[in-house]
């Protein structure tokens, strides 16, 4: 109603993304700042040369979120070969549900899924969070999605 841009943290609170965007757009009033609605969504991206490498890198993020569920917060841990035996089925469900708008995979897969997300949501801008343990691999994520 104030005619300001809107940002939504879908990278950790995905449940009400579409409802929030709808409410924002329906209630937007032009202002000295904006003539039309402008929406941003933050998403998680973990991209690598292959889908399997990206999935392995994502285990760091899974562990980080699992630590939040268990109230055992720690710095981002190194990736694991598998999450089997690390989380229970309910924990796995909770972590993956929280990561609804996470894009994990090879460059082409991530690009296609990000484009679909933009088309589905109509957002004007995406902010990317990438929880990758090794700095060089994290920078590679951003290189892969920048264009």
C-alpha cells in the first residue's frame, strides 16, 4: 500500500510465497518510489558440473537446516557422501519441505528450474543464497548462474 518493492524469503519460508505475492500485487498503490509492483524472491541455489556433485554439495545445507530443527546450530559443515543415517524420515521431510524453492543440480537443470520459477511467480528479481562449504565451489555456483 506504500508503493514500495517487496521481498520474500522463500529460501527458508516457502509456504506462503504465492499468497504473499498475490496480496502484494493486489494491494500495491503507485508512489513516488514505484509506478508498478516490484517483487523479489530469495531462493537457494547449489549448482555444480553434474547433478550428483550438486546433490553431494547440498548435504552441507541439509545438515545446516537439520541443526536448526534439532536446536544444534553450528557453522556450515563439509558435505557428506549421503544423508542416510544422519536424519530420520520426519526430519528429512521437514528439511526438504523447507527447501521447496531450492535449485540443486547441474548448470542446465538449475537454469531451467530458475526460469520456470520466474515464469510461475512473475518475480522481477531473484536473490540467491548458496550454502556451499568450499569457497571456490560456492563462487562457481554464482559463476554458473550469473548469465
